[in-house]
C-alpha cells in the first residue's frame, strides 16, 4: 500500500542529492569507486547519485601559517625564528588539483611536510653563517628559502607566495652582549663627535684670537704711525714757528734770547697747569734762569755753527 510512496521518496532524495553546490574559491574533486573522475567548479553542479562521490574540496585561496623554530649558526649560536608563511594552489589546472588532492593523506600531513621543509632550508642556510651576520641577512634568507622551496612545492601543486621573518632572536646572554656592543659603539661615536666638536670649537676660537691679535697689532701699528706723524708735524710746526719768530726778531733788531725766555715761562706755566698734583722740582731763581738761558743759547749757537759747517 505504501510502496509507491516509498519509491517516490527515494527517487526524490536521489534527485535532490544529485545536485552539488561548490563555494566560490573552492574546487571539488569527484571520484567514482575511489578513482579520480572529474572536477566541479564553483557554482551548482550535477553528479551521479551513489556513484560519484566528492573526495575533497580544494581551496584555491591564499592560506597562511605561523612558524616558530630554532637554528644554529656556524659559530654555535642559537637563533630563534618566528615566521609567517603565505602559500596557495599553483593554478587551477586539472593536474595541479589532482596533485593537491592526492599527494598527501590529509592537510595535517601537508602542513607537517611544508613546515619541516622550510625549517630545514633555513637551518641549512643559517648553519653556513656566523651569528653576527644573521640579522643583516634577513632578505637573503627569505630569497634562499623561496628559491629552494618553490621547486618542491610545485611538485605538490602549491606555490610559496611570501615568507616573512617577523622575529629573529638569540639566547639571553648573546642579546645582552649585543646590547653592550651597540651601547659601546654608540658611546664611542658620541665621544668621537664630541672630540671633533671640541676640536672645531678650539680651532675656531684660536683663529678668532689670532685674527683679533692681528687686527689689534695692525691698529696699534697704524696708531703708532699716526702718533709719530703727529709728533713730527708738531715739531715741524714748532721749528717753523721759531724760525719765523727769530726772523722777525732779527728784523726788529731784538735779541733772540727773548724767545727763549718766553719759552721758559710758557713751560713753567704748562707744568703748573697740567701737573695733576705731581711734585716737580724746578729751579725758578734768577741764577737758574740765567744758567738755563745760557745753555739754550749755547745749543742754538752750536746748531747754527753746525749748519754753517755743512
């Protein structure tokens, strides 16, 4: 009585199960009795019920994984790496998808092989380097790994998009020693800069002092020249004035000694006005004046005689 309904229900279930939806960014691998049959692209697809089975769904999107491992340098220093691995399916070709689906039992085995392969490549490279060079060769390590790993991943159906070494550290003792080296280098550089700055300051100061001395010497020399010229001009004017006065005295039939007497009194007046409290001992008696006048006249006569002799 219910047999037709059961058959209809079974047929309906089989009909509904024959339609498969594949998400965007995913490719489904279909097998028949365990053997690869075909691929189902994103969207709604039809498969033979009970015969065709979806073996796996392969994501063609980029995937990432974080790595943490240790390596030993040539000089036996422990280096600790933290890396981020970005990889994806090589392409959408059928053979590539088949490699991805059937090379490994499951994704766990794939990740284990991928991680161990990358760790082995980095360790092999680091083992040839010294501890002091590892930090400066971050890019070289990445290029070396990508060159070595890409060939292996292509046989698995994958491609290494990027490898980032986010953190490279050493043992605590090595890190402390490196910090001390950096600090000492900074102190050395600071000392050298301070020494150069002090040298420049002292050099510039010495140059400024030298220039100041030169300028002062030049000014003093010029002032001395001007003073000498002034004294020479004063003496020339005095001589000219005395000569003119003597000529006028001779024309007036007066004794030239009057000029000497006038100079004597003017000198005494000048001493009194400009002494500024200093004590000057001067014989102001008549005998002293006569003696001074005779000496001055004798000097004048000697000078005239000398001129005549010439």
